[in-house]
C-alpha cells in the first residue's frame, strides 16, 4: 500500500512549470476555505421558508440532515477527482477530462454568467442590507431618477438606480475583496481564516445562549407542527424538494476549494481531506443551529419569520437582532472572499485552454494571481448587483449548479474506466454506492425542481402575475454559451 493510500502525508509535488501561481495554502487554511466558503447567509435566513414548506421541526431537521449527507456524498466523490487532478480550475478541468472541452466550457460559462457571479452579487447585497441595521445608507439619486427602469424579456423590469445606497455598498464590498485577492492568495487566505473563526465563534455563542434556562425555550416546540403541516404524497415530496432547495443553497460552495488546486500545498493530500472535514463541520453546525431555532421558537413563529436567526437571538436577549446582523455581515463577507478567491481560477483555466480571452489566463508578475480574471469577475458581479435580478439568479443557480454536480459525480465512474491506472491518493469511500446515491438523488431533485417551477409558473399566470420558469431559463442561459464556444473553436 502506498504512503498516500495509507493516509500518511506525502511529499509535496513540485508546482507545474509556467503556471505562475504559487502553492501557499496549507491544510488549516484550506479547511477554513471550505467552511467559510459554505457558511454564508443561508443558515440565518432559509429555515423559516423551509418550515413553511415542511411544517414540522422534525421534518425540518431531517431535511437539513438529508441535504448535509447528500452534499457530503458529493463532496467525497469530488474529493477523489480533486486528489487525482489537483490543477487550478477545478471542476472546469475535471469536466474536460471526463466529457471533453464542450461540456467543460458550458460549465465555465454557467459559472461566470450565473453560478459564481450570482453568488457574489447576492452575498454582497445581503451584507449591505444588514449594514442598514447599523447605519442609514443614503439614496444617491432623487425619486424620479431612482424609479427609472427598462424591461428585459424573460427577466422583467430592471431598475439599476433603485436602492442605490445599498447597491453602492455591495459593489464596494466586491471591489475591496477583489483587491484583497488581487494582491495575493496568501493575503486572501488570512482574511478567510479571520472571518471564518469569527463567524464560528459568533455561532457558538448563539448556540450556548439558546439553551440557557432564561430563554424560555422548550422541548415541546419540537413536537408542535405549524399550520402548514399535513401535506401528503406528491405534495409532500414537492414541499421537501422546495425545502431542500433552500438547504442546498446554504450548503453550496463545497466544490470551490478544487478551483485552487494549483495554490494548495500538497494538494493531492490536502484537498480531499480538507473537503471531507470541512463538510462534516458545516453539517454539524447547521443541525445545531436549527435545533437552537426550534428550541427557542414555535413552528408557527419560525414559519412566519423572514430572518429566523435574528428572531431567535431577540428571544434570547434584548438587542440580539443587531448582534445577528453583525454576525451575518461577517459571515457573508468571509464567504464572498472565498467565492471571489476561488471562482476567478475557472476563467483563468479556460483562457489557458484557449476558450476564453487570452488575457484572462495571465498571472500578475508580482502578486502571482489571475488579476485579469478577478477584474472581469468583479465587473460582471457589479452589473448583476445593479440589475437587482440576482434574487432570481440565485433561485436558478442552485438548479444549474446541481446539473453539473450530478455530471461531476457521474464522472468518477467515467474516470475509473478511462484512467484505471492513474494515481488516486484518495478514493471515495463506499464506491460505487456513495457516488451512485448522489447521482440518483441529484437527478430526482432536479426533476422535482422542474415540477415545482412549472406549478409555480401556472399559479402566477392564473393570477395574472408575470412569471419565469427558473429551471427553463437556467437551461437557456447554459445553452447561450454554445455559439461563444464555437467561435473560439473556429479560431483554433
């Protein structure tokens, strides 16, 4: 048995010549990148909406656990590929090895147009919204100018100057984090470590406070259903799928560490283990946080809450809402740092493979970072913030992302067949059951999401309201990358 296979730490491989990127992130920083890149705003906001769907605390906790287990299965499967192909670009490179350059390009295109930049825009906007709890953000334009809008087919009315103060702060956050990661991945890693430790400390304080006798929490809350309970059959399955969509948004980000394989020390050893450990930590935290919500708040109060963490904190002590607002700001700031740091490496890798502008594949000669990719990502994220459509984008990005998650997990079977003798420092435990379960579940989740989207669309049309089928629009956005790919292929 080889040294890597037995679990001991192998020698660090030499960095690939000519890449220009330096391996500077160790095991701790990589774990913090996984945890910090996943825990954003979802666990503080989504539980109330999820309770509306499922109706009981027991089912709510089951959904969070199910989402965590399925996500862990996906992460363990992806970890085998990450250890086998520890290159900058992560999923983009994986798809190229599995399915060829066209599918790889569609993934990179989807990551740029909606998955990653949509996440950046949404996280920055949440940060700015919570900042209004502490300071009034002024409108930069008068009412008439702020009300100006234009219409885009399939999307709706765009009012780029509305909520200008919040949008300006959100854009400023994206710019600051881009600059931090522009001047070096080590600096970005330090910022990530600080933010992740701070958010974990704040969440630990909330958990301790929730179970103090003075909060008035009760075990009886776990046995009390909300008014929206009682669904059965297909309606219950659809409700669970809708709740899972919220949970999967909270768990999203587990693949991002694979994007920076070229900048991790001993990537074949570190990335798989950091991914697995990070997802165990995240799942445990999410279950504990939701148990605390259910302990403090009755099911109906949770279902009526838009900011369930803030309401739970207010029940624990006076002024808890502002304390949670500060915690969410730290959390979203750190998560956005991880997304910005990792995602730019996709476009860098695409340019190095000749399917994106050549300039995006250049490395800054002093800072050794993909500066042009970071800048382009920043600009598009700012456009999405101004558009105000990223709420719709985040609804569809979970659907789009899970198409590629399913394809990536299925790819482990392809690579085992195509490259049976390739070194695998880490093998997914429980193969082939673990990746097969993930692929089957992901497929069922996507089918139920489409069913939910069409049902919601029909209800909106019947009520005379404008509506978009998010899953169909997401597929359309992916397909829009085809002519761009053909253009680059024609150039050779």
